[in-house]
C-alpha cells in the first residue's frame, strides 16, 4: 500500500546489489511512496549485480561510487543534487563487507589488512558519506539519514567475526555525527538493527542457516524480512519521525529483548531426552 509519505523528497540509496538486497526493496518502496533518488554502488558491484533493472523500474539514475573514496562520494553527492534538482531529504547507507568473513579467517586469526578494509567499507564509509553531505550542505532541514546494522554490535555472535566490531563503530558514528547534523542542520541520523536476512551479505556469514532459524524461534513476531525493513525505513525518511535521532532502532521481531523462548527451550529439552 502506498501513502505518498515521501512525495517531493529526494535522496541517495547505497547498496542495492540484487533483488534480495535490503536497499533494493527500500528503493522500490521509496519509489512507491513518491520519492525520487539516485542509486549508487561500488563500480565492481555494478558489474556483478542487476542494478540497471532497478534503475529502469524506478526511473532513477545510477552514479557509481566506492563508498571508501571521498572523491567518489563528492562526485556522487554533487551529481545527485544536480540530477534531482535540489538538496537531499534522505540517504540510506546499506553497505557491509568483511574480507575475513568472506575468506573464512577466524576472529582470533585476522588478517589486519583485510580487517582495515572491512572497517573502511562497513563503518568509516558512513562517516565519509556524512562528512561530504555536511560539508557541502547537501541535506535539507528535517532530512533523514539511515544506516543498517546488526545486534552483534552489542552481543556476542561468534561467527559474525570482525563485522561485529564494524557495526559497533558504525552505530557510534551515527550518534557522534548525528549530534552535529542535528544541531547544525536539523537532520536526523539513526541506525536500524535488522534481523538476519537472506541476502548476499547475510548468507556470507558462516552458519547463516542456523543463525536465521534460531532467531526466528526466539522472536515473538518472527524475523523481520527485507521488505519489512524497507517499510520501516520509509517511516524514518518520512515527516512522521522528525524528532527521532541518535537512535539504534531494533527491527527484529522482538529478538533483542528475549532471554529464551518456549520454542527454543523445547528444542533443547527434546535434545536432552
Ligand atoms: P547485500 O549484499 O545485498 O548489500 C551489501 C551492499 O554493500 C552491496 O550492494 C555491495 O555492493 C555494497 N558494497 C560493498 N562494498 C562497497 C563499497 N566499497 N562501496 C559501496 N558499496 C559497497 O546485503 P544486505 O543484507 O542487503 O546488506 C545491507 C546492509 O544491511 C549491510 O550494512 C548489512 O550489514 C546490513 N544487515 C544485513 C543483515 C542480514 O542478515 N542480511 C542483518 C542486519 C544488517
């Protein structure tokens, strides 16, 4: 259903790789709600993915940018403001990558060059993006910036590896930069802490199938899907949440406040028999 919540709003959406991507679903929902945007992704991802299809469907321009490159981000922001015909109202940072995870290096045996690259892509890129937006005064007042995160920033999920540290850093950047963005530009900055979701990035985590099944059984409402995450993000981009800022917002069917559920207990008790 569409409510025209984003009519007249302009933005940038990072991270749509394929139809499973959270950013892909969000772009479709923003389009339905009347928002216009530029799509962006790393040049290499554009070759692997199918972003052109999404651009066609939503009538959007694509401007490639490696989110670790300030130069690329400057071109992206300037290009988006020009293409969309004015300053921006929303930005979605939906980017994550760990080479240690990808290459199966254990948390206790990291290759630090890879760790640094992962931190740059997954967390520092959020600071870089906001710094470029801030310095170029590219956001409208009451604009909204959202990044996606995972609860491994607060609790231990052993196979999430160095991404846990990257997410803790990302969430801290949201608060720290969010203060200045709020004070100086009246722009809000939040992170959404999403349930495990079957996407390219999600499925790259070792033991993902067990991980997602466990979270499903622990959450009173079940796991939140990518589509539901897109819906939630729309509310944060809309004018209905103008005073929500500096928050890490759990979108996880209740998982983060659970100790144990009956279903998980039963599985455990059955195993003991
Ligand atoms: P995805 O694999 O579809 O999206 C990740 C995106 O990051 C891709 O489009 C990729 O091209 C982009 N990216 C990687 N390096 C980049 C670079 N240097 N510059 C620009 N873009 C780059 O997977 P998903 O799940 O949609 O991920 C989106 C966000 O959601 C990530 O931050 C992820 O950590 C987060 N998240 C995912 C969960 C899951 O279980 N899938 C759970 C909680 C959070």
